[in-house]
């Protein structure tokens, strides 16, 4: 399911913030921050990637729609070929 660019950006930044907080908590609890600090670059890169410009979803409003050739085709609202389902008329009034 496609999301609009603003929602996708907010969700990505939310995820990057939680990832950074959890990584920092883990490093402070069991790691050595002076040696393992580069792991904190992962959420920073994630956030930078989330802030990149995104293209809007759907056709560009500046471009005209592609030309259609020929008359418009009728839209079917059913999936049954009614002519194939009906019995042919016998001519005597019975079906």
C-alpha cells in the first residue's frame, strides 16, 4: 500500500529515532561507547535517507494525459456474457 510522502517521512524518522535510542541504551548498558560509537551512525543515515526529497504518487499534474486512439470502449459492470446464457427464442413464445 502506497503512502503519501509526508506520512512515509514521519514514519521513517520515528523509526530512526527509536533505533537510535535503543542502540544508545544498549551501548551504555553493555557496550563500550568509546569503541562502538560508529554503530550510532546507522540511525543518523536512516534519518538522512528519510529526509530525502520524494516524488509525489500518481501522474504529474504538469503533464497532460496520454492521447486515446479511437472511440472510448464501453465499461462492463458484470462478468457474465448474457447473450451466451440466454436460451435462443424458439419462436413459439416459450423459452
